[in-house]
């Protein structure tokens, strides 16, 4: 009976010890310890590999993407400066873009050159008595007009392009004003100059520099061959 009691106590003791061991191994504090130790081992391994890589690349200068020179302190304390060459892909792309721009530019220039301003066709006036829409006055300057004739006051006139087509340079015509201006109402004049194409059926009379050309204003009149 006594031996059985001792055997039962030993069995219970062994079971209690096993339970304590299992609880200790799988407790949360033990698990945290294992995870922390594993993490530290990984970090130590990574640091060791980086140090080995840096030791093997001592004195190597990193490449800068912007094409400038880069300096780095080498292992022996000297500073290395290495010029960085631009990327060949970027160079090829720039050359292609430049060539395309160069090829496209002549086409644009040629197209712009071929475009000429539209000029309305000049319709000559009919010969004979012509009613003028506008008669103006200008000072003579001592120079020649478009017809290479030296301009003289009350002797030479400028006419619009439609009149010039019917009465070319050197033609002598009779100008009659609607009222007397500068002591003259009808006089003979020679076509010696022309004017801007926007004018039609218009005559400009050259007067002396001592006359009040501006106060003469704009008149009406007629032109006869």
C-alpha cells in the first residue's frame, strides 16, 4: 500500500513538471523573446552584407542622373571627381527631335513664303468726263513722285490706281473743282504720282509749301482728258 502511494506521488509530480515546462515554452513572454531574437538576427545579417558591399566598392563614385560631376570620399581619404556622361537614350531622342524640327521648319517657311497678300484687281475708269469722289491737297517737297517726275505746285497731281490705269504717267488732264481753291477752279495738270490702292476715283493736288494745304480740306470735282 505504501509503495503504491509513493508511485502515485511520483506520477503526479512528473505530470506537474511537464505542465510547467509546456506552459513556460508557449507563454507570450517567451514567444516575444523568440521573435525579437529572430528580428535582431535578420538585422545583423543585413548590416553585415551592406558593410561587405561597401568595402568591396570603396572609391567608386555614384552616377548622377543630371549629367553633372559627382564627388565622393574614397576609402583612403581622397576625394574622387568623375564626369558623368549623359544618357545615350536621351541624346538619341534629342537628335531625333532636333532633326524633325529642322525638317518641319522649311515646310513652314515655304508655306509662309507662298502666301501672298490678296490685292483687289484694279478696274480702270472709263475715258471722258469723270466725277471724282475725293480731291485732296498736299505740299510739294522738291522730290519726284512715283512716275519719276519732279513735283511742282498746281502742275502735277497724284491719282488713284484705277485712274492711273486709264491715264498713265505723263498724261495731261483737266481738273475742275466744285469751288475756287487758292484762286483756281479749273486748271491743266500732269499725272506724276499715284497713291494707296484703297483709294478709288481720287485725285491729290500738289500745292506750294507757303499755301494752307490743310485748310483747303477735301473737295469734289471732275477730271477730263
